[in-house]
C-alpha cells in the first residue's frame, strides 16, 4: 500500500501529517461556525463517503481511490480503468447501508465505449485490510452513442428499498434527453447487480431503456433523499436554469424542450419555460451557480434540520435551501468553499464538504462557546 503526502486529521484533534491544521471561523444564520480541514492535498477530488469504522473514502477524477483513516491516507488498488478526459473520470462513491456485512462499494465512472465514453457503475468488495477492491466488475453502463467529454452526471443514491438511483447527464447531446431509447439525461433505478429495478415506469415500454426512472435532465451532479425517503436532484442548466427537482417516476423534466436558461450564445432554448406534460423545477437559479453535490441535513445544528445543502462550483459557496417548496435562504461562503463538488452529513452530525479548488475535505461545526 502506498502512503500519500496528504494532510489528514488525527483522532486527538485537527493535527495533520504535515503540521497543525487551522480552523477558519465563519458567521452563519445559525450562529458562528468553524470550518475544519480534514484532509488536504487532493488532486481534483469528486466524491466522498463514510465507512462504519470511521474511515473516509475519497475519489479523485484521475482514477485514484483514497482511504483516509488513522491520521493518514492510503491509495486503494483495484479501481476500474477510467476515461480521464473532459469531465469524465472516477466520479461518485457510495457505501451501502449493509457494508459491515457485504463490504460492497459502488462507484460511477466514465467508461470507454468505442471511440467515446459513457457513464458506468462499478461494484466491488473492499478487502478486510482496506488495501484493495476485490471481485470488481462493471454492473451497468449507458447505451453507446456519444463521444464528447461532457455531462456524465453522476451521483449514486441508495433508495430506502435498497435499489440504486444513478444520475446520468445528457452527454452534451440535449435531444437525447428526450429519447427513451437512450440513457442520456436521465435518472436510472437499478438493482445492486445492475439490472432494471422492478416497478420501473418504462420497463414494458417498447423501445425504452428499462432502467429509466425519469428523463429530460441536462446534467444532474447532485442527488439525495430527504427525511421521508423522497429523491431529489440538482442539475446544471446552460446560461441560467440550474434546477432543483423532486424526482417522480416516469416524469419528463423537459430538457432541452423547456428551460429557464438560454444557450451560451444567448439564443433561446427549445420552446420556452413551460410545456404541458413536462415538470417544472421546484427551484432554479439564474444566473447559473454550477451546482454539484446535495445533501439533506439532520445533524447537530438544529436550525438546519431538514434543510438541503448544495455546492456551487461557479460562485464558490454552499447554498442552503429551506421551506416548502425549497428556496435558497442562505449562502455560506469562505476561502474554503472554493468549487464545492460534494457534500454530506457526517456521522458526527457535522456538515462535510469537498472543495475542488482547494483540493481538500472540510467539516463545519459550531464554534466553541458560540
């Protein structure tokens, strides 16, 4: 196993392999908070998740999988061969609820498909010593048909019934998001072996991909379950029109027929902002914030209970959304929130987030005496 030259948190406090790591105070509507670095020196990190024993898994887009534990970081061997090009690479990681007995892990990545690449799901077991992935195999990949390096999605969420939701971008080919014969621009629902999950809305529809749960999405890079088990997704628009959507089976979310944004050259997208049979977003941003990562919070900060948190890659902040319907109520911004790619609630009840711009993983906690 290879040791990384990363700076990681130790059990006794915020002390890293390279010296002391300093807390950064910020003021929020819930009171004064500290942003604490957990690990620094990451190379284009994309996602993280927590192991039951206290370890933290972090993916880097180049294809590396890191295990942060015991004050250090280790590279886990056995990840799939990824297409590290454009927005592609090793993307999401998801630790299922039964990990302690199954030791299974799930990943999304950009997989070579002929002369192009597509979003794929990889499953493997983490070895008992945590050094390598074993019995790894690609259990699902989208239908071939796109060569570009954009809009892979992609988030993995385990539903309450145990099936997996997978978000897939339109791959830079907007019209395919309306084509049910393609997986582009959709939220998928699959079993842990990669098969279409029972009860999917298009499983019996002629010519439709049976894994599709919803469609008409542009590039959903955030997804999470709320406290009731309802799936939500957040997706990139073009110029304007980044959307937060409540995901309902069989629903068409409109891209690229309707949008609250415009093309990058300023021209109109599709037919406007509304059309019968196409769902409206619960919330949208204009101008675009480039949203990525999403979590619903129910941790140690009571004022944040039930709120959604979404990262902004473009404007370098964390968006807090609350209310019914959800609306942005606060922007949490500091030097640490540079290109926020992923967020999650940690087992400690803190809000954790991954900064691409700083190559670091952080946690936000109430300031002592605050």
